[in-house]
């Protein structure tokens, strides 16, 4: 009861403060606007007064944006955990992708499978990662996972130095993994709103952007260079690209592939070891810091917000859903931890991105 009463008092004080600001600014504008528009001069108002007011107003706007974010977002609200689909003996969780409907795709560098989970974390489909070698089949270990614009599963294969896309319409009844491209060290993978694949080349410090046609041929290949150990990659809904650099920074590129800014510079934030990140449909960028063991949210307006500050042992990557949830891979606990990071999502008017597509995959074969 005391907590509820105290919370109510704080809410009333906050609302009263914002209301007073609104009323006072509205009254001042109503009185001074006719004078400034219809009379010469500014009375006794000097440029110093204007600059002082401008700085104060800018700070108040920043404070209000921060208050709005702190009200909307939540911290350390763990909803549930998803066990590693590879079993207790498996580790090395490395890649996760979440569709708009909440379907989750998970890969591990120690298991040749792509597991497909429903919103509750239950496996309902799986793809075996094997390549045809004549009459035999050799497994490969996927590093990261995403979906193509047509809904097919695409993964990076660091050992093979290629991208592999599952083609359910191949001559083989169970489908086939098609390898495309030749990249020195492909690590992270994503898809932009136009359907182009985004792939990081870790050792070469590059990002490769390309489209693929119906025959899996690469089209319009473009490259971003000058990165230091690029790990994970994702796109924004306006066509931009976000890339994490190991032990360095997170960089944001525009749709023209020109560097716009880094998160550390724009938000005055110091990373430890930024790893996986994702962007929700409002443009908020979330980054998991492997060294600091937290998840930071960088809003379009306002200061960074720490949405997970405790309960992580060795987080590596993450994905977010349209239900206000963030899925954090914690290799230290060999599981995926699901946190609620915001309240009452209002994504109804948001643009539908490529992740809204469902994949064309085959059911997992039964043993025997």
C-alpha cells in the first residue's frame, strides 16, 4: 500500500510538472507572438536572453524525451528462459532471428541445425545443415541466421567461407542447401528492406551487400570497407545498416552506404565489447555488450537506456519482437533469456520489414 501511494504521488508530481510547462509555454507564446510579429524591435530582450532561453529550452526538451523513454521502457523484466535447442551438452549459441509474428530461428556453432521455435520457445521445425558431397552428405556449422525476402533461411558458414541458403524446391525431396558467394570469414548476416543480403567479413573488415535472383546468382554486389572486426549486422526500416565492431564501436550507415555516425560518438557512450544488436520498428537500436554483460537501448530521441543490467553471464547476441520482447542469447547459461523491454507497443502503423516473411522449410524428419 505504501509503495502504491508513493508511486501515485510521484506520478501526480510528474504530470503536474509537465502540465505547468505546457500551460506556461502556451500562455507566453500567446502573449508574445503578436508583439514580436507586429511591433518593431524586441523591447529590452537581448541576444544573451535569447541564447539563455534557447539553451534552457533545449535541455528541457532533452529531459522530457528522457522521461518519456524511462516511462515506456522496462529494465531487467525477465519473462522466461528458452533452453538451448541443441541440448544441455551443446553450447556455442551464436545466431538468432525473430519474425514479426514471434517465430524464432536459432543456430549454434556446435550444432549443424537451424531450429525454428514458436513464441513460447517450443521447437516445431528444424533444418539439418548438411551439404551434398557426391553421394555423401557432410554437415556444416552455421554462425548466424536470417531470412531472405522470399522467406528462405540463410546462414553464414565461416569454415566454408560461403553463405548457404536453404532451397526447399531443389531436386532433393527434403530440400537442399545452396552455397553462394565466396567470403574470407563470413560472420553476421541480415536482410535490408529491399531484400538485399548483408554479410560481415570479420577478418577483412568489410560488409558485403548484394541481391540474389531465382537461380541464386549474386546481383549488384556492393562493399563497405574500413571496419575493425565486424561481427553482427542488421538493417533499419529506412534502409540503413548497423554494424558492430569487436571491442570497438557500433556504426550506422545510411541507405547510400555512407557512414552517418557511431553510437559511441552520438550518444557519448563507451562500449566494452559490443556484439549482437537489433533494431525495432520504431528505430530503437539495442546492443548487447559482451564485456559489460548488459543490453543498451539507443532511442531515436533521448539518452541511452539500459534495459538489461543484471542476470547475464556471457551474452552474445539478441533479437527483438513486435510484442515488446527482446531475446538475449546467454552462452554462459546456455539458454536464451526473454525480457520485456517496453510497455504497450504501438506498432500498428509501423512499416512491415523483410522479417515478416515466413520461411518455406520442410518438417524435421523422424528418426528411423
